[in-house]
């Protein structure tokens, strides 16, 4: 099974490593043609605004939106969650706008305010989670399942084939959230 990792900016290598540890062929995605043959795509942490600008310049923004609308499974972490969200409460634009949640960018503060927590994830048990300038979900639509919360706020959500985390599972050695995403991709 071939899984892509959006590779224009952000912590691409960490996601490729996590996927490789799970035995799938993980491919960096830099241009529209790289989307061919993928069974799923990971949108990494980084800087959502920078990623979007770079994706627009190559046509990848449009091509990815088309693939995701057509049912390609996606897993966004942190900036990736922001790229997927339908609404961003403190930013002037939205990006892919396919996941029915509203997020507040940088809601956990600055880089120096980063922290690690253990979260209780539905069906997975306790999972370590690193939060870095994390978005928090402030609204979820009716079709969105909340799989984990931190401080009462949803931090891992799923809407059909789209999974999104406020935190960075790729920065820990625990691959269960990636494994969960692969189970979504296998069903397609
Ligand atoms: N603040 C970043 C953004 O808005 C996300 C931070 C992260 O991915 N660690 O894109």
C-alpha cells in the first residue's frame, strides 16, 4: 500500500519514518503527479500558511482538494489539521476546507509553551501526544467523531475518511494513531 506525505514544508521525515515502521511504502508528495496511485495521504505539522502558498504555486493545492473530495483518505497533524478545517476562527482564509470543524490556530501558545501529554484515545488506550503551537478545535459538525480530548477540547477527530490531530504522534515512538489511519486507508 502506497501512502503519501505532503512534503512541501514541515515534519515530513518523521511521518515517513512512522509509516515505514508500519511496513507501508511512504512517498513524499511535492507535485500533483505524486498523488497518482496513493491509498492515503498525511498532511504534516509545520506552518499551514507557508505550505498552502507553496502548494498553490505548483497546482498541488487544487489537485489535492480534488483527490480528497473524491475520497482519498487523509490524516492531518497540527498544521495539517488547519489545512483540512472548514473554518479557522483567527485567520482570514481557509485552505482545503473539507473537514467540518472550526479551529483556533496557535491556541496552545508559542513554541516555548510546547508540552507532552498522555491522551486517552477511543479504541487505542493511552497515547503520548506532543503539542507545539497547536490548533484547538472549537466546533465540530454533526458528522465528526471525537476520538480524544485534551482539557475538554477535541484534539483527535474523524469525519469519514479524514482524520486530524491537534498534536504530533509522529514525534513519539508510538505508531498507533498512524496504524489507525492505515486501517481507514485499507477499507477504501
Ligand atoms: N501554528 C502552525 C500553523 O498554524 C501549526 C504548528 C504545528 O504544526 N506545530 O500552521
